[in-house]
C-alpha cells in the first residue's frame, strides 16, 4: 500500500471521529507505519480530545486488520506553535494574534492578524517607537505567502 493510499484510508476512518469543531490539518506517515495526525479545533484542542480520537482510530485500524502484525503507531496532536498555518480555518482561528508572514520573495512582515478573506489576510504592522511610530494595515494574497507562523510574545 502506497503512503498516499495509507493516508487516504486513515483520513476516511478519521472523519467520523472528529467531533465538535475539530478538523484535520494534515496526516504524515513514516516508513515504519508511524502515523502523525495533526488536528486543530476552532475552540482549541486539548490533550483529552487527542487521546480519545487516537484510541478510537487505533481500535478501528486494528479491527480492520490494516496491519495484521500490529506494526503501526499513531500520534494524534495539534500542530506545534512552530508549525506554519496551513488552512484557511487556522488563519480565522488566529485572528487577533501576532503573526510573522514570510512572502514568496522571503520578505518577512510581523503584525497582528486582523482579517482573513478567501483571497488573503490583513495584518496591522507597527514600526519604530514614540513619535517615529508608523502603523499600517497591510494586505497579502495567499498566493504571495510562503508561510505564516503565530508569534508568541512575552
């Protein structure tokens, strides 16, 4: 079974297990049948929900005999903060947070994510301090964005 087929199969099995506002971000499979499943939720995804889905999915895969020797493993988690946003829904969930946008030409822009449309995003940037402070709203099309990461400020 190819990695694509494995991922498609697991995705089909996973969909009915996603409750409340939980959604699939991505599935990766390593050569040793180690599945890394990244989920997110509009209201936040706690470890309890990940464990519940992991157990349910594992049981289904086991009962199906997908791997008769039992030689597979599952990791269900939310993408770490270092992972770039991949889906429109993740952008919407992070409105109001500080982000770093890397454009296709490797230019970086930092600001507060203010708006998300079907076409792109608007961030509020501020550069300089005091009287030299320049604030602006900048809009970027998704087609111009290489990646966007949420920034944690302390």
